[in-house]
């Protein structure tokens, strides 16, 4: 119940009597529930778990300290909350304004007469600092991802399609021990590697192609995220130039990683190798993000970032160069910030791998 206590402390400090939570990752973080169709109603004294009959058994096992309410026995979520609050003194209710949809908001607003307080990233900000158990899950996910990479590069050959390789990559991660819900992996080749979030297609791998793999898995819900760009055959001089600049961008960024350093400072370090080159206009300014139960968590790293690195936070670092109609290169590592610097959870080489 440690995570509940942290949230209730925030509620007390900000005069919030109740908090309605609907984002799946936040529901899991606060309650330990791993399923679907769920939301939480948290007061300073009590925790309610709102779900439907399909998940009551699972909820009773995973959330023993929550009172389970079948919200579908009511007209809507708003009426359910109204019933919960009959004997509780509540005048302020916070909700996730960047997640709760308009219909739910209107239902709650119609049924209750207390102040609705919109919030953004309250629980996400609590989630930035990882517990030892969370770090253990993330480290395991990163290890699985690296092992799956070592398997998939043996399959990358001329004539094999991006879709086939992406499917095998997902399978390898599950076989290596990941949760059986791998998220959408990026595996693209040739000129398509300039697409920052390209979707695997029926394109076959050709000799001389860059192949960009941006992928990861989950272990107990906690995510990994790694990118490597490999070459099929021998690289051209321009491919070597772009790859080496990208590698330098990543490694300069890593050299700044330690507690207290601003994310903006790391961004500024990352662009030093390309500042006086034709490639500056081809880099993407978002070069990293937090990661945990969600793939993309705050704080985000870029030229306008105001956050600093904190001990026991986990994040990605992923500068890249993307040249339309030519191709792109991205190398991405996942980093744990430690007292003395960082631990790189991604152990695959930064050198260009020739297949």
C-alpha cells in the first residue's frame, strides 16, 4: 500500500478529499491490478476498486485492500461515485484531465455536487522514482530485449520482409521470458529508416539496407525500450559518416548522465557532433523519455526541458538522424540513474553491426 500512501499524502497536502483514477498504468501502480476495465476511487481513509463482473475474482486476488464496486450495476460511473460518497464527507474530487474522457467527466459532474479538480501527471510524477522491485523488473525486461536482439540479427537477410522479422522478434522476447503482450515493435529498412515511428511493411530487406530495430517488452508490466541500426552488407562512406555521428551523439549524452544534471544540458551535449554539419536539420529534438509501466513517461528530454536527473529514475537516451528519402540512424539505450552516475541496462554494442 506504499503507493496509495504516497498519493494520499499528496491529497492531504493539496486539500483533495478524493481522487478518481482511470489510466490503466496508474490503476496498476496504485492497486497492483493487472487487468482491464477498471478505475479507482481513493479517499484519505478508504480505497474503492470499480470494475465489472468479469474481473471481480481477479481484483479480489490482486487488490485485497480495496473495496470492490461493480460500477455496471449503476447507470454510469457518476452514479456509482455518488453512491460511494453517500456516507463520506467529500467536497473536492481530483481526476486525470489528460486521460478521463468527456463522457465520463460529464457523468460525474452531473451526479455529484462537489468541486472537480483537473490534474495532469500527478501519479506519473510519483512514478518517476523506481522502487527496487520496479528496477528489478525493468532490468529483466532489458536483458530479455538484448537476448532477443542477438537472436533476430541471425534472421536479417536479403529477401526477408520487415513484417516477418518483426513477428519473429516479438516471439523471441516472449520465448526469452517477457509478458505475452509485446507492444508494437518498429522494424524498418532502407530509405524507410528515416521514419521515426515507421510501421513494419511487406518490404523485403535488400543488400546495402540499414535496418532499424526499435523494440522492447514487458516483465510484470514494466517495459524495456532499445534501438539499434544495423547494415546488411557493407556500408557506404555516407552510411558510415552518419552512423558514426549518431554514435558520438549518443555517447556524449551518456557522458553527462548523473544525478542533478538538467535534461536540457544533456540535449545540448547531444547535438555537438552535428552542430556544424549538414545533418543538424535532420535530427529530432526529443532525445529521451522516462519509462516504466508506460513506454513514454515524464520527464521528457529536449531543448525546452526543465527537469533534472534523479537517483533511481529510469529513462531512455535516443538521439537520431533522419534524412528523408535516404534513411536514418538511431541508437537507443535504457539508463538507470545511480548515486555516482548511471547503469546502462542495454548491453548491446554501439558499433555498427554488418550482416
